[in-house]
C-alpha cells in the first residue's frame, strides 16, 4: 500500500466514523499513525483531501466490483452480482458511511459535486455497455436507475440494519422491468 492510499484510507475511516466535520489533516495523520503534517504534504487543502477520498472510494469500489461481479451476461446474473456488491458495501459500514458523507457534502459544494459527476462518468464508461448487453433499450437511464437502487438499498441498510437483507431481490425486480 502506498503512503497516499494509507492516508486516504485513514481519511475514509475518519469520515465514516466521525463525519465530515471531523475530517482534518491532523485527524487523518492521527488515524493513519503518521507524523503531524504528513497528510498536508500530500493534500495541501481540505478540498484536495476530499477529492482524493472520492478517487480512493471509486478505486475501492472498482476493486470490490472486480472481485464480486463475475459473469454479468444476463439480467439474473447482473442482479445477483449487484446484490453481492451491495451486501459487501453494507458490510463495509465505515467505507459506505464515508461514501454517503461525501455525497452529502457534494450537495452543498459544487466543486465536489463535479468530481462525483466525473466519477459517475467513469462508472458509466464500463457499466453502460453491460446494461445494454442484457437488453436495455436506454442503458444510460437504466444504469442511473440501478445506481439509485444501490444507493437507496445501502442507505436503508445503514440506517436500519436488517439481518434478512437480500438486495439481489430488488435488483431482480428492477432488471425485469428494464428488459421487459
């Protein structure tokens, strides 16, 4: 793991356990077990740090997707893969809370909202062809629906954890509608 990844993972832990107001260079240094000033050497401003967190979250979600997705060549297989990804993100509570904290912050900070939009564009580059291949007539809009389903399921599971959480069920229903 690089120093940059170490710092960003510590920033994710700070965000996911204490919220956006707690995210300071000093708090990240302490969480990472680094000398004071280490985080600011890599990320001069808080905005730069938050931007780095967005990139690291995207990187970690890509890694998760690559590990869990497998074959997504049919609506059923895609629903099961999305279900596995959401289950894992729900289990990675701190990571997912940090992701949500960044999204909330983006609602009031246009420059961060732009970074999130860029991240969504990166996701769309590889995900739209998958949605199209399973039979979607409007893959970009249907991907947006799938991503909204991911976020809704995660938010509900974080706020009210259920032991019988099976998100694949919801994706099967949504994908049946998409390819109908």
